[in-house]
C-alpha cells in the first residue's frame, strides 16, 4: 500500500466498481418499469376488449345498426333486402 501506483489502482478499481453497480441498478430499474408498463397496457387492453365485446353483443349480428330514418345500415355494405314496390 506504500506504493503510489498501487493506491491509484485501488482507487480506480473502487470507482469502476461503483460505476458498474450504478449501471446495473439503472438497467434493473428500466426492466422493472418496462414490465410494469406492459402489465398496465395488458390490463387496459383487456378492459377495452371487454367493452368492445359488450358493444358487439348489444347488436344482433355485430355490424348492423338500426336507425329509424335510414333503416338498417351495415359497415360492409351488407346484402340487399329486396326492392320495395313503388306506388
């Protein structure tokens, strides 16, 4: 320990060890935050899927909407119900 080069080598090793530990902690925090964000997103999408399923179930076939002034409208164009007789 009396040799100055040994002292600086020891100080450098301690500093590098501290920097390494700080980096490991930073990466660990980043991983934990990413996993928490994915879990939150999964829960939000699950809730959204449930809401969409409830919405689709509230209609007869999932894509028909009945408007009194328009009749039945369909997002995909649907099939023609037949021509009405003109008077």
